[in-house]
C-alpha cells in the first residue's frame, strides 16, 4: 500500500459535516481520557492490533490526535493522525455495517481540519487502502515509490522466528 499527499490549505474550513452526522444520530468528537482502554480494545477487536498501538499513541498526545464516531453510546468509527509519524493521517476505520453514511469522510475531515488548525500545510495519508476515496474527498495525490515507505523496517513479533538467535534473546529478556 502506498502513501498519498493532500494540501490542507486547500481544504475549506467547513465543519458542517458534524451537524450532518448529528442528524443521523452520530456524534464525531474527541475521546475522553477515561475512554482510552475501551477505545484501544475496540480497535483491536474490530480492526488490527497494530492499529490499536497507533490509537494508543494518538490518545497520549495533548491534545489527543484522535476522533471517534459514536452512535447510541457505542463506537462505530475512529480516525487518528500523528500516531505513526508527525504529519501522517491514519489509521482510520468505520465498522462495515455502519459504512455508507458519510461517517468515514466526516472522521477524515475532522482530523484534517484539526491538523490544519495546528499549522500543518500538508498531510501524508499513510498506507492507503481506498485511494479513490481520498482523491475524491480531499484531492489527495499518490506519492510515487512510497511503498513500503516508513514501514520498511516495521518490527513484528512474528519476525522473531526468522532471525537466528533472536527468539532465544527475547525469551531470556522476558523471563
């Protein structure tokens, strides 16, 4: 998956998506500190563990660099930025059964407008899945030769078995 680039200075300062989501019974907001453990667990259960780590990091920033979509007091989506690297948007996700109501775009816009207010001029959309979505939503452009990008040396626990002696060293330090 490649990265994309969007110009934050070209995104209008239009927060009307918040009211549009509210009309559908969905609140887009920043998390509260007391929700941290619930959010991380929800991301692990519904998406992937690596994303949960990135969300954890975004929840530790002051102010937090994460947004939630909440419906009937339940999380249905999230978006983060500055979690894997400064100036990078992602991860983001909406439950499959809750897609198609503009919630993903609302979460994207909330994060990007927050970045714009912090003074960022550009955003890197990292490890893009739905490239056409980002092209249409914020005129994002592909960054050539960006895969695997900053993830080229990503450490995964399953790699321990592939490196001679590393598994034994990890077991010794864990005990």
